[in-house]
């Protein structure tokens, strides 16, 4: 019952919303479970624990072969054999018993929509036959492996086979099983001679033109293949700091910005630039304020039918940082991301109320034509700015806010808050100052401390064991009679 309940729990966390009570419990309370890219990743638990349980059971049987003679254990073995080998045999002999169709309804609907009627029937027939053949083949393989494994244990229990031979036979069965399945995914055709790949990321003429801009930090947005390609290609990211690009572990807040603002603004920006024939002085920049907030200095547009592209400089990008006139506090993330529809980021910074203390409750900033913020040094994990302003102000930095970033003004630690849903903001005193930001997460120091402490304990433990071992080897001399 315990085994069945455990794997019901595992299954319920895998299927997700159909068993949301259990699934939600894992998502909300089990550490790191919500870090899985897909809930099906939890099946790794079954992949580890089921073989582990089998190893424990095999160890017990080899150590005490008489336990198979006990009535309750013999009954369990028979039930297990029926549930595994029996079901495999049924699937091998009559694969249609459990499945009325080998093509799910959703897949069938997709095929019906995507294929002409005259091609649909033969494709469905071939697809069903292929899947039926695969099921039958695997069922026979599973049946024979189970039966042979049980037969080896029976011979050992009857003392007709030594433990070493029994173990060798079971290991060979496992090896054959894993080898045949793994070869489906990693076969001989996938092994090729060693070669050097060149030109993986081709530098286009557009990239060369943009790279002539030697400014320390700006971003580029590729419209080629929009919307599907912009956030699924990395050639742009190889040569430039890209607004788009692909990564399997993209920040959730940035993805939400893509969905709510960046993608809609890309459509508007494309229409504006195309409508103006590339003349940026005739473009309405208010339609892509978030792109400007992200310091998108260059757009890459398709040109012609041969894959050519052309760079278009965006003169409306706000730059690396800017002072704002006021701070607008909101109560939650929804209000924060929605407020970007209404504010002008160069004038107003939208800040979640939970960051109010970091900004000391400031609601009004200061800026004039002489107030400046200039990026003087750029590295991925360290930024340096020079500021100048007549009065205390609030500065927004066109860099993604993320826990672990630290900041100092003239060597004195200061707080970094989050503004405009994804950017950084801080109070900047009047006068000329140097602002330094660097990435130094506390979690890194904690894990380092734990690692060093564990290593020290391990070394101490080894030294103690060596000392006790030497002590046992030294036998005291007996006194003479």
C-alpha cells in the first residue's frame, strides 16, 4: 500500500492540474519543485527510486533465498509477475485491448487541419501501424526480460544456480535492456569524425555597421522573423547586447514584459518605421516607450528577399540611466506593469510599495538640463557611473534588477530598488559622484562557507580515523612474569 500510495503521489504531481490538490502542494511547499521547467521532470524520482528498491529486494533475496518459499512472499511474487509480465504479454499479443486508437484526439485534429483530405487517411494508417509495431516490440522485450529474470531467481532459490551467476545474469539483462533502448536515441549514425565548425555565428554587414558604434553599452532589437524569431535566435546576442534572444531559463519578470509590452511595442515600432520609410524623425516614439526604456539604440529590419538586413538607429533610446521628476508607488506587480502603459519613463519611475524604504519614501525627484549620468565602465558584473546634479534626485538605470547586485556612491553602500517592473532605481545626492554597481550575491558566500566547513569536517574526520587506526595497530607490551 505504501509503495502504491507513493507512486500515486508521484503520478499526481506529474499530471498537474488533473490532481491540482497534490500538484499545488508540491508547487507551493516542496523546495525547488517549482524550478522544474516541466512538471514531468519529477519522473526522475521514479527513475532513481524504482531501481533502488529493486536492488534492495535483490540483495535480500540473494542473502536469504528461503524468503521466496514463504507463502506471503510467494503470493506477492505471483501478483507482481502477473501485473508486469502478464500485462506485457497481453500488449504484445493483443495491443488493441487497452487502446482503441494510437492517435490522440488533439493530434488527430492537428493532422486534419494541416493535411489535405487525400493524404490524411494513408498517413493516419501508417502512423497507427508504426506505433502499434513499436508497442508490440517493446511489450515482447519487457515480457522476456521479466520472465528470464524471474527464472534466474527461481533457479537460485532451488540452489541450481550460484549467487554470482544469478547476479551476472541479472546485470546482463539490465545491460541488454538499457543498451537496446539507449541506442534508439544515441546510435552509430550520430557519431561522426572530429571536425572544427566555423561560422556558427556569421557576422553580417548589419552587425559590422552597428559594431562601429563604440559606446559602452546599448541594446539591439532584431525584427527579422518577428514575432517568432526575435526571442528564439541567438545570433544577435552573439554580436550585440540584445533585447531578444533565447534562453531556457529566462527571468519570469522579463518574460512578462515581453508578453505585456515588448511584443506589442515591436508591432507598433515596425509599423511606424516602415510607414515612415526609415525616417526616424517622422516616427511617433511614444508607441515604443518600453523599448526606449531598455536603451534599444538599434533596430535590425529585414531588407529584400535574400535574407538581407538593414540597421536603423533609434534616436529616442533613453540611454544607460536618467533622472526622473517623480516616483509613483503602486501596491503590487499588476499595478506596476500596467502603469507602464500610462507613464513616460523619463519623467516618472513606477516603484512597488515594498521598495519604499529603500528610496526613503521619496515621491519627487529633480532634474534639469545640466543633470547628467554617464556610464564610464562596463562589465557584465560591474558598472561604474559618473553623476552630476544641482540637487538630490532619483535615478533610474537601464539594467535589469536582480537580487545580489550591490551599489556604492563614493565608496558608501547604498540601496538599490526596483522600478518600472524590471529596472534599477536609487537616490542620488546632489553634486558630482561616482556610482559603482557589482554583482555579489549573499547566497554565494553562504554556499562557499558551507563548502569550506564541510571540507574541514571531512579532513578532521579522516585525521581522527587515521589516528584511531594507528592506535589499534600499536599493541601494548606485556610485562614479564
